[in-house]
């Protein structure tokens, strides 16, 4: 690991002064340290945000949802009674991430901004995402890689909370030296076809400061389900988050999002639209809607199982939702 300077500002304004070229922002540090050990990241300066108390707040706003500071820990979000009551899928997603020890230090902002867990990216391979000219997953071991949205790089986004927050249609607040701007979470993540070296729109000198979750729809029901290879303390092989407006025993709207299938949290437009107008008692129609998942998938040699898994998990999530 190369030597570096260390800064621990007490305010966002001061942090932005240090967030210059060659610096990296540290939240919980659970991802950054591993990237530095593997020499994927070699920052000249680390800017530790942990002393900025305003970024740790979780504020409930009557009739307007929640504002969650980017430094709020995954454990705090999991345990928050208001979030568990109004947005159970977010508490479920945060509670499914990593281990209890990591959830105590891992932050919401860091979970959204973590880098891919692809073993070629993390390993000693000069892949596309590190400036090379090859995605080794195409002809290599690709069981856990993406089945949609991948070309030319077939990573999957590793964040559980990102899947839930996209289902909740959250807004992210991004701060730079010129001020603060809101960004819909649907515009925050970057597909490889747009920029193969980046996962988010965050630029040098910008800091993610908060996550705003709007108030739930009138007949709100929500759920998050995840399946992984090891069962516990593992990244999702596949996950699904659903927020639905159910009134009169009928779906009036639904947002279905998949994790573990694409380089970004994947909004399942086909399933979301197919659920509209379906009665809760109509299991045949629900099964048919679930089977719309990943209709445009193009799996690699070893990961075609994700398509059937996604459709079954979506169906299970809907039934659990009911």
C-alpha cells in the first residue's frame, strides 16, 4: 500500500476543500481499504468524513418520508423504528448486507458507492474497468456476472440498499463547491456502455451527503428478498425489491427492481407495468406478470440460471407482499 495524507474535516465545507484531484472520500472504509490493499486505488489523500455529525442524521419528515444522512450506518437504518414501519423493504435490504460487524461501520452512502466485487476487477487482471482492453468475464468464470445491460463490461452492482432505494424512487443529494443538487437515484448509476471505468455519476470534488425517500403511496406495501450462494454474509446472487400501491385488493402501481443481474440496480419495467390492475387473488395473472422479468436478458455461458431464479424470486416477493 502506498503512503498517503490523511484529513478528517469537521464539516462538509472543509471536506470539499480536501476533495481535490488524487484524493478519495472515506465513509465507513470497508471497501476503500480493500481497494487500496489490492492497489486498485492509490489515493494521495484520504478524506475521512466520520467526524461530520450532520451526515449521520436520520430525519423523519411527516407526510414526506425520510432524509437519511450518507454516513448513517446500515445498522442504524435496519434498527430505525420509523423506517421499519413505513419502508420495511429498506430496513430489510440494509439488514441483509454483509455481517453485523460490517453493518455497524458500513454507511448508506458507502454502500451505494462501493465498487464492483468482480474477481477479475479485484484480482490481477488488466480488465476494461481498470483501463485494459478485455472483459475477462465474457469467456471466463461468469456465474455471478450480469445477464442484462452488461456490454462491454459484465459486472453486477453489489449494493442491496441501492435496489431498495430505486424501488422507493429515492433522491440523492450531491454537494460540491458550488452548492447542492438533487439527483434521482435512477440517474445516479452508470452503465458500462456510457463509461466503462465508472459506476456512478459522482465526480472528483463531489460528495454524496444525503438520501431522501419520499412518502409512501396510500396503499403502500413493500418487500425485499435476496438469495446468495452462501446464504448469509454474502453479496446477492439475485435480489428483488418491490414497492406497490394496493387499494381495493388491486395493484394500482408497482415498482419492481432486481439486483445481481446488471451493472446497475435494474428497474423491471415489464413486471412493474404488468402488475397494474391485477387483483391480489389472481395468482395466475401474478405468475404471468412475474414471468416478464428479464425478457431481454442475454446470459453468459454460466449464468443463464439467473433468469428462472429472477422470475421465481419476483413471484415469491409478490406473494410475500400480499
